[in-house]
């Protein structure tokens, strides 16, 4: 009997305690934590790029990278946050091309020769098109026979002369890309 009285007393206290509950206090959500993630964490051709090295050469801080692969071609696109442009694209394709074929079939007519990059390299700037400004492109035949291109797509309204300058910086950046690591 004594045990039943204790249980009944506890039940009364538990029920009466619920009636006296206070309103919950709203707590603000924690601030998001910004993590500096390397481009290489996206895998694929992004493993060949480093945000700090890109910034050193192109004077733009990128922080978003996405990789893709189709057949023997590996690509990586890097951007700055939510901005669509500028963007930098790296494409690496396994190929069996020699220097003569590269010069005849790959190098565009409007391209300038670049020295010290792979077996043979070129650079060019194309005119603005719908949705974007001029595009700087550097392409080369790597030491191990891969076709590699770096493309800088500028925002609408960017002067072609400014993008021509970026093409020179892309060539310097290309010398830092180790395609053997892919």
C-alpha cells in the first residue's frame, strides 16, 4: 500500500509540473562555418588545380570547383562563389598525337605560339559572344601526349585587351599543371 501511495504522489507531481512549463525560448541558429576547401577535393581534373596558385597567376580568388569525365577527357571548372563568370576551365584528353599533328590539326589559325609549355603550345583570345565576354585559351600537347586546354571566360563587357593579358597569365599557370598526376 505504501508503494502505491508513493507512485500516486509521483504521478500527481509529474502532471502538475507539466502545467507550469514556461514558453520555449527561441535560440538563433548557429552561424554557418566557412570552410576553405581545395579544388582538388572535387576530384578528376580538379586535382591538377590549386585555388591559391590560380589566384597567384590570375589575381582572382576562386572557391568552387566541379569535375567531370567523359571517355578519355577529364574537365574541371572553377568559379568564385555564386558568380557565373569569370570561370576557368581545364580539359585534359588522353590522345595519341605527335607535334606535327598537333600543329596541323589542333592549333587554331589565329593562335600565337607559346614556348616552354609541354611539347608544343599556343594561346589565343576569341571575341565576346552571347552571354559572356572574350575568352582566353591556352592549349598544349603535354610531355606524355595529352591534349590540354585552359580557358578563361570573362564576364560580359570585359575588354579584349584585358583578356589578352589573361592569356599570357594562363600560359604561366599552365606550366604549373602536372598532367601526369591525372
